[in-house]
């Protein structure tokens, strides 16, 4: 393959661990790198999400302030094309996926397609667990989403957004 760069080559793309939500009616294939769901309670506060600590700490600021709370499930996944990140699922989607997964087996290596019906983020989830699993030996190690979530919760508000 010819080198089309003279001098220094451009830097490699930064590796990011994104959190993705399914909003498209087009099915996306994922392979679970996680053995199980990572459940996390959050609050919606002033146009952004913040951590809820009620399961670890009775003094949760969001609970005290009366912010609405939601549970989200996270799986470390790959698309098989070099990307990996964290798939965020609602309780309904997590239950749907869990009910279709083989009983008594971890989610690691599970191949599944997920999409939403028309309506974007408000559409219903359609999840299809595929029969073939990806062999454990060929998978990269699973990562915990908590550090990525903490980073996202700590990001500054976009300019012009009011404080909570």
C-alpha cells in the first residue's frame, strides 16, 4: 500500500468510549462484551443527567431536591467493526434482551440486533437475539461503564443552558 503522506503522518484517531442509545428504525448488530447489565439510577436535573446515589448513600442530592429518577442498564458492546462502547438501555429493553438470552448463560459473546419502531427515541424496542455466539477467546476484555458515566455527568453545561 503506498504511503500518501510526506513528512509526519496524521495522528491516529482518538479512542473514545461512547455511550450510545438506539433511536433508529434501522437494526444495529452488537456483540456483548459484558457478562451482565450494569444498572445505574440517574436524575434528570436542569436539562442534564446526574448520578443518583440512593442505592449507596441515603443522602442523594437529586433525591433530596425532588428530581425525577430513572434506571438505565449499560452493556459494554462492540459492533464487530472495531468500535466498542456502552449501550444504554431502558428497563423495558434490558428485560426484553435478558428474557431472550439463553437461560443460565452470561451475556458475554451474545450477538443481537436492536432497533426501534418508527417514532425515534419514543419508538418501541425490537430486539432479536441471534443463535450464534461469539467465542469468548476472540473478545476483548469487558470494561465497566462507571468511569465513562462519571465523566459525562461532570461535563459542563452547553453555553446558554440554565443551571439546575
